[in-house]
C-alpha cells in the first residue's frame, strides 16, 4: 500500500492503516486511494489453481491483457490479494468476456468476489478461501452467500421468502424482518427472476447487470460489521452482524471469462 507523502515530523496510523493523521492537533491528512489493479500486471495478487497450488498457472488463467485483468475461467481457482483489508469502499468495473469452458459451457457465466477471506488457500473445494461471497453469475450477480462451512461468516439481512426457481428463497427487501443466513443459505437480490435458470446468457427484464461484452460498476462498502453492494447505481443486497470484518479479497475462476478494468479501495465513510 502506498502512502501520501508528508513533510510533517510524525504520523500515527489508525483504523487498519487507512488514515494517516498528523501529529499536529486538528490537522488531518486525506487518505490515498489504493489501486488494487494497476492496469499493467498482477502486482499485489497471487494465484491458486485447483490441483496445482499457489503461484503455478501454466495456462495463464489469471493474466493482464491490454490493460484488463483477465480471469479466463479455464481452470478452477482464485486470484487473491496479498494483503488483508477492512473498512473500505471497493469500486470495480468489470464485464463478462465471451469465453466459457466445460463443464459449464452451457451454464450461466459464473465467478465470484469473495471478501473478508481468512484461513488457508484452497480450503473450499481446493479452489477458494473461506469468506463472504458476492456472487457473480448471470442473473444472480450480487446474491450473497457464505463460501465454505464456517459459521464465522454468518450474517443478517432484511429479507422476505418467495418462490425461487421452483423452490423457496430469501430475497433482499428493505424494511423486512431480519433473517440470519448460515453457510447453506443464499440472500438473493430483490428483483431476481423467480424463474432463474442456470443457463448461458440468462437475462430477465429486471436484470441490472449488463450482458456479456459490456462493463458494469460494482461498489461494495464494508464498514465494521456491515456490508452493502451496489450494482450500476442500484442497491442490491446488504449484510450486517458480520463477525469477520477484514481479510483478503479474492476473485474466483469458475468456467467463464471475466474482465476487470478498474479496481480501487478507499476508506469507508
């Protein structure tokens, strides 16, 4: 992490290293934006590939091409920040690429943003760390779920139960009673199609995410024990009561090409 330069004689670091406050009373220094992706290489990140382990990526599942971070999806695994972060606003611009891979070549394009990652690499399915997952899947991007079986990532959200793909599901709804979500449950974004199917290029009339080939803006605010997710300007899901409040940031490779052109962190307000 880079820091703002200062000519003042001393600084002290507060709040997980986000604010640098001068030793002079009443004088505060603005924190610098952290560029998680520098547009040139994967500095600050490392790979984990199922069956290969850390740092071994012969097929370039994770790479930088023409200023874009490319997650090919060809092999299952993750690209993960070397550092842990907490109390931040994450802003990223991403889009689905055109490439899909067996055995999911006919399934909805799928990846995932996993936050507050803790524990061992590959702890879940020899592919991903344990954490709180902001799902990235056609028709269901911003659904929230717990990756792995750890009860430490249990969360609460205002939600109501409605039909969902032939079963019942909990949909995010402001003002609804709070529901507690454990490892086997999923919080669906409020206007998710109740007839959603796991099929390539799935679209519904209320989808907020743009189709493959176009870029989206996702904003995640992780502050203390809460987390909110906004997609293309619309509040999609919200979690509270988080026990784990910081950790690494991870993207999944899960059978579909994902392209990221910008990713920054700023202190949560």
